[in-house]
């Protein structure tokens, strides 16, 4: 379930980047602090500069928003398929071609039986 890069608009990239930051922060790591083992949130979002990308996507200047979109489109294909799928699932996005015929989200019409 991969989105084509062209299908990201500034708005959809902002939604996906925000959700990606949440997905990455949900990863926790064990760390010893003063002899105690504690769980700390993942820092991968910061390492990937997601706060900067999100800030650019929210900018009032079109040039900044376009740069944020470019940055996000460069980042998206580098993510693991599992991470991309978690983001898309959390956003409720789906590929209509992957739906079952009986899925209510599908707008396909059922085949009509010619014998009836």
C-alpha cells in the first residue's frame, strides 16, 4: 500500500508527517538513569527533522510550504514499509484496489449474475 509521491499535497503531507512523528515517538527505548531502568520515547522523529518539516508545511509562506513538501517527499520513500503502513492506517488512508468486493468503502458494483 504505497502512495505515489505525486499524490501528496501540502495538506496530506502535513497530516502524514504529524502522524509519522507520533508513530516514531511511540517507539520506546530502555535506558538506565541513576541506576534505574526507564523507558524513554524514541527520538527518530527529531533525527529525521520532522519538527522542521512540519513547521515548514504549516508556514504562511508558500515557498516554505513547498520546501516542506519536497523534504517530506524525499523522506517518505526512505521509511520502512511497516512504518509507512502504520502511518497510513492511523490516518485511515487505504488503497481502493486492495479492498474486498464486499468492503463498504468500495464503490465497486457487484457483478450481476446473468442467469437470474
